[in-house]
C-alpha cells in the first residue's frame, strides 16, 4: 500500500481516510508516526484485505490527496471584552454612558433582561495569534463595600481561527474567571465562564453572566467583539 508523505493528523487526513473507506467499502485502520508539531499518516490497512482492484483504487485516492498543504496565512485576532455590572429594577444606580459601538448591545439587553441598569466597569483589548493566558486585577472592584479588596481575574483564549473571507473569528476555548472574596473567614472562590466562541463581523456577542455578591440581580455580563488585525 502507498505510504503517504504529507497527510498530517487533522481534518484533511481524516477526510481522506473516510473517503478511501467509503469508496472501497472496507473498514480502515490508520497508523500515525510522530513528527515535530504533531503526527503524520504513515500507513493504512483495509479490512478485510482488499483485492488488487480495490487496493489500486485506494492507492490512487491517497496519491491524489497526498500533496503538501498550502502555507497558512496567519492572522491576528483582536478581542475587545466589555464588562457590564447590573443593578436591579428600582435601584438608584442607572445605566452609565457606554461606548458607541456597544450601545446597540446594551439597548437590546435593557429590552430583554430584567435589570434596572448597566454600568461599564472595565474593558480589555487582547490580541491573540495562537493562544493567550492573562492574569491581573480588574480596574474596578466587584465588591459593593468601600475599600474592597482587588478582584483578580484569569483570561484564556485558545487557538483563534479566521474564516477565509475574514468575517468570522472562532476560538476553541474562551475562559474568563474572577476570584470573588468570601464572606467573613471564607476563602475566595473562582467563578466564571468557559465556552467555545464564534463571532461574526460587527457582532456584539453577549457571552454570559457571572453572579457576584449573591444579591438580587447583581451580575457581571461579558460582551465580546472581535476583528482581524
């Protein structure tokens, strides 16, 4: 059987293996060889053992698809993360002014969510090519009382990718967590959001909320935008 030279482990190699299996009506076993940065397909076995015609068909398919992958044009994704703290209906605090590019998202949230107001408490701009992990302190404390301790956060964005037309950015994992101080002698506890991410051009993605103090509707909402740099 023909031994591939360029089919590295991934979507393309898996698709080729499935295609060979479906067109020859044989089950297929793939053998991989470790290389720098991953694995490469080194051998295929068809079960039951194929006749000469089936083997020739399988080899022809492998030869057809066993070509070097075109070089990837790496693009950098820039994420802007807005942090909005809410207040319950009837609270004295009302919505503060928000950036113009966030106004439509906040207006929709006011219309659909049962809060009295939204206050922009922090904004982060993060540029990512492959992966980023950040730790730091939010600009605004998330505790209501004066002189509250700083709020520490952890942000992770893994393997962002950009669609061919440059209008959609995806990430395998987006994670944001904060350490909220406990009551009295209780230790701080991490709370946050972890999810896959798909953002389209000009979209303001309301990602989700983090409950803060335990008081009614005192939450931190994350709104994310992204663009290709």
